[in-house]
C-alpha cells in the first residue's frame, strides 16, 4: 500500500492511498478519526482501516493534487551520515559509530514541488537516500525487533548546502524546503527486506549515484536500536538512512545543483521522487 499526503488544487489538505487508478482520499473517509498519516500510523488499527479502503473508488488523479512530504509534521527526523562505504571513502570518514544529525519539518517538501536552493549558498548538493517511517512507538528497541516498528519506506533527497555545513551538518541541512520526501510511503509488507534495494540518483537525467542498501555500514535495524537507546521513537518519526557515494562536492570538478535542474531519486520497490530546483528569494529568506 502506498500512502501519501497531499493538498488539492483548491488548497484542501488530506492524505490517501495511491494506486494504478489514482488517489483514494482517506482524509474524507477517516479524517474524523485520524487527522493525518502520523495519526493513522499511531492508532493500533489505523493501517488496517486504511487497507480496507484500498480498493475504494479513487477521488483524484495525480494531476489533481500537489504532493506534500509523506509525513508533514514528524516529531523527529533523524538523518544518518556516512553510512555507505563509498561515501565514507569520499570524505575520509573513519568514525565507527553512526553519524547523526537532525532535520526540522519545515526543511521538507513534497514530490513534484520545487526544492529551494538557498540564495546564500553556491554549493547546493544532492543526496539520494532511503527514508524509514516509524509506525510503532518504542524506546530501547532491540535490533531483532526493530523492523517490527517500521511502518514503511520512502525516497528522500537530502539537499545539502555544503558551504554552510561548517564544522557540523545542522546549518547546511535545515534551509526551508531543501529536503524532498516522497512521492509516497510504501508499507513494509510490500517492500520486504529493506537491505536489498537498489538506490539511484539522477541529475538532469544523468545518473550520479548508484548503490544498494545492502552496502549500508549500519543497517536499518541497528540504526533503530542505536537511536532508540537515547531517544524514544514515535509513530511518524523519520530516519533518513544515508547517501551513497557520488555526491557533487567530491566530483572533479564539483557538481552542484542550480536553478532549473531536475533531481530524481529512485529506489527499487518504492518509486521515483522528482523535483525541480528553484532559487530561494532573499526577501522570502528574510521574512
């Protein structure tokens, strides 16, 4: 099942199921019980109620909606850095522990929406990643039980203002609408083993990253165990699991995103996230 958040062309916010015929509007059917995807995931029978509506008549085509980030207001967004061998080699990373940083919800945007290159950055880089969406709350979760806490998986383009990362990642990762999240979340039962997924990034149609989640240094179950040791995870929280090698910063010459570029992240069994780069207006940044 593919779950997505969206707004209609008239501005109504909702969420639903994407299938071959279009979008089933769950918000109009279940909104009285579950205000959004996060609430749906938090309820013990929310996904079961959604599945019963998977074959309902569709309400919209994809041309009738504007995609939002899959989870619009996660309580927590954890990002993992240097989690593929090729990426670690590019950056000469030797720290054996997971490298973590956070994103804020307003730094995200949806599939098909502009990704905003910060006006103050001349080094706006791409990073295609697998996003993990938590469905079952917990703390002190064991690796053996970790995948039972996952609701599903999505694509993520973790846009990075390299010249603002300075000594750590936060400043380079939290400009508004620099991280694209979508198009939808595919429930874990349909994805199967998340450590067998091909992941590819394309800039203007050119493949710039190509790897497999089997090559993660810290697999998803281990990341959930590590994070939940110090921070309780709740339904709708997101873990962005790291980017393969091939980022623009380490190319010769460097390859950064600019206005008008098309950036796409494709992951096996999930889908293809596509966005166009726009430059953030200085006036908007100051507002």
